């Protein structure tokens, strides 16, 4: 049975590779940047190569071929450099202070961190988190956006980097390039009210921890801590 399962996975990935090359694009989904909404919409237009099985809104769940939140380097390794360079690649980024607060709210909502944790507790745990740190073993909970779309030499590996803060502008560019209508209308996995500004939840120490840990994002995407 294990051999059959392994064979099926290989077939599905081979199908995924061929389909991605044919479709001509790949979305690098940085967590908490509206990535699930975009993946679900891409699935509706282009099929399961963009599918995601972990979605709060169960009706949008699709058995996926590729894991969620794969870095550009992992995907390039799978596709090959030539195929990767021939694709239209795109991603969204988000202010790291806001993104990490959103991540905390999401993990609270989905019960995957202790109920007793405050946001400050979360930040203090995140500060030195490694693959050995409980609740932070997976890279999704530690990586910055730069870890997803830059290589080790500091080169951006995707063609279009859009900002969560200018989401409509970003989705419009993607829609035009992929020639799809009505794109960007879905909003899934919301974890906090839109009026809940991240700046209300930081003290100076927490603010500095994020500034240090995600310094590359702040520099690469010109972010700063903004008061509501």
C-alpha cells in the first residue's frame, strides 16, 4: 500500500509540473497576505495545481498537489531553473508587524497555540524560535516574506511583488496578466476585524523584536511601524 501511495504522489506531482509549465505561472503564497483567497480563486480558474486543503471555510477546501507556502527556492528546485525562469511568478507581502499580529490571531482562532498566551507571550516565543521550538517548528510560523521570494544571494526570484496594503492594485495586475475576470473578490480566513490596527497591540520591546527578526522584509519592501 505504501508503494502504491508513493507512486500516486509521484504521478500527481508529475501532472502538476506539466500543468504549471503549460499554464505559465506560479503563485508563491506567503502566509497571512490573503494567500488562501488567491489560491482558491486560482484553483477555480486553473485547477488543483493551486489547490489548498486547509481552509477555514470548508466549502473551498481542495486536495492539493503541492504543500501550501512553499518557498521560491523549493519550487524552483522541483520545476528546474529553466521552467521557473519561463513562468510568470508573483507573490504578496505584508507589513511584518501587521502580518505577525494577524498570524497570532489566526492561530488563536484555529486553536493551534495555547489559549493562555497573550500576543506578547507569542512574540517572546517567536523571537528565538527554531525548528525545535514548540508551536514554531514549521517554517510557516517563523519565516519572513523575504525568505519566500528571495534567494540566498539576496536576489528577488519572482516577477511581481504586490503589497497586501495595496491588494486591489496587485490583484488587478495579476488578473490582466493571466487574462481572468472578477479576480480578487474572495476574502477567506480572516482572523481579526479590519478596524483592529496592529499598532494597538505592541509595546516597545515587542516592536523591536519584530524589527530585528524581519529586518530583511522592512528593508526589501520599505515597511515601517505605523500608528493607527
